[in-house]
C-alpha cells in the first residue's frame, strides 16, 4: 500500500493547470485569476456625497443647534450622474443626493435628517465637520494600485471590483470539463427494472453531481459493458471531448480486467492500493494530455475517492495551488462513538457535523459505515479522520473534513 499523500502527489504531477483563457466577467465566477490586475484609475473617480443632504461650508454650520439652526440659501439640486455646474459660496447650500459629484466650494455634507426646508432656505440643526459624508477620489482604489494577484479565486465581490475598474473580461484558468464513465455488465440505468444479478448505476449520477457542485463541466459517458470494444469506444469519446475522465469500477484486485487492459493500452496508468478506508483501490494516468481517474465501484468508496484524490487533481487543473487543492481538516468533538481504524489504514468515517452551543464543531456518525451503504454517505456532510490504530469514542477530539 501507499500513503494518501503519495497517491495525491502522483495525481498532482499529472494535473498541471490548464492554459489561461480570457472570459467575460459573467463566466469568471469561482475561477482562478491568471493575470495580475492593477487599477487604471482612481475609484471612485471623483469625490462624491456619501449621504442625501446639503453640500455646505462647514464653517457656516459649526454652531448649529436645534434651538439655533444655521439658515442657508438653497442654490439648486445635484443628483447622482450629473456634473456640478454651481460653486457653493459662503451662506449657501446645494441639495445633493448620494453618489452625486461633490461641488466646488463646499467642504461637508449636512445630512437630510438634520435639515428643514423653509421656502428658498434650509435650516440645519447640527454641525458638519470638514469632510463629513464626503467620499474622496481614490478612497477605494488609487490609479496604478495592485488590485488582485494571479491565483485569486474570483468571488462575486471580486467581479464587482473588476467591473468598477472597467474590466469586462479577465484571464482565468478554465474549469475542466470532466467525463464520467461507469463500467460493468451488472449495471442498469436508474429508471430500468432490475433483472437477477443487476443493480442500478448510482455512481455516475453521484459523480456528475459532485462535479457540478464543484463548478466543473460534467459529461455523461454512460455505462460501458464488459466488452473491450465498448470500453475503448467510450474512453476515446471521453478523451476526445473532455479535459479529464473519471471511471468507476474495475480497479480492485480480482475484478474483470477489461477496463485495466484497455487503460493500460491507452495510458501510462498507476494501479494503486492506498492506505485509506474506504477507497483503497485507485488508478491514475494520462491518455495524451488527458488525466484519467480510476475510482472504485462501491458507491461510498467512489465518493470518498473523488473527495480525497480526484477532486484535488481537478482543482489543480483549474489553477488552484497544490497547497490548497485538497480539503483541510478542522478539529471537532465526537458526539458518538466512531469506532476504530485498523492498524494500517486511515479510516474516513461518514459523519454529520454541526456547531455546538460552545461554538465548536461536533460530529456524530451518519449511520452504517460499509462501503456499499450510500444512504449514510448521502446524509453525511463531513468525513472524520481516524489514523491507523485509532479509536474515537464519544467526547474525543477528532479531525474532520467538511464536505460541500
């Protein structure tokens, strides 16, 4: 057996980030930035009002109170989107809306809540210090300032900043398009009736969903029968139109060797026994430039193998640094007995995690832990990490990988 870290290193070596592409901002959400971004201008580009109110000279309202308000002459109104055409002189006030360019002459905004209009004048009942409620030019970003570095994962906020500096497109590492192939004569589609010895294929549906959850394109390559020509044709189809391919089934010791035979002919595959439970069998290689992940056929093993090995590799393809490609464990408290791992493998127990009253993460078993029991895995939102030879009882601390 090899360690999970060694298996991951093999995956990382075969999954270099894809070449950057320039995309519209609408298509950049969640992608990894592939270029440095500097601001070409000050943001905001002009001083503007932070509040509805009146642009005034601070000195004119310095002593204003409710009993003795300052009375100023209103010279006009300035709305957002208008250029100022008036200069505010001593004893004058200009009605101003939030976001409107700040007019020359004034140095403060008296907020509307402190004012009362009386004909052509306004009474102001509170002082406004110089600069009050005025957003200076460049308050957010200065022209030439570094905004984002390559490697930034673009969130909605990042996209908003890019739009504010005039970027309609941005260079990113594209999300991989991943094909999913199930293998085995025993498999039938989800809606099909079962004949003796048959089971419905859940792995393909699950893996396609996991890919979409993680922001990747997902291509259904169907079920390949245990026939060499069928397997070869479907793998060739996936490699021809996908950036990576996931297969499930046929990687365990003693399985029919059709998928192994075909993949060994097409790729430089490594057939591994990883020191984890579930998901011990795992295969990885490349057909040309296309990574191929061979996941186990048991439903839970397939999902755990995706989370621990395939997902980190796909994140590397999508431009994520190797240091952050895999999920990082958090410390949790077990609220139920989680059992014991064997002496050679790390066990990833399916658990349900939540915040306790003390703010700490607490986990309890999601149910049966056999690798064919998909329902508890569906209920789980975390994997508790039990190193070899470890027993975790209720009340013990344990590392957990939060999923989703």
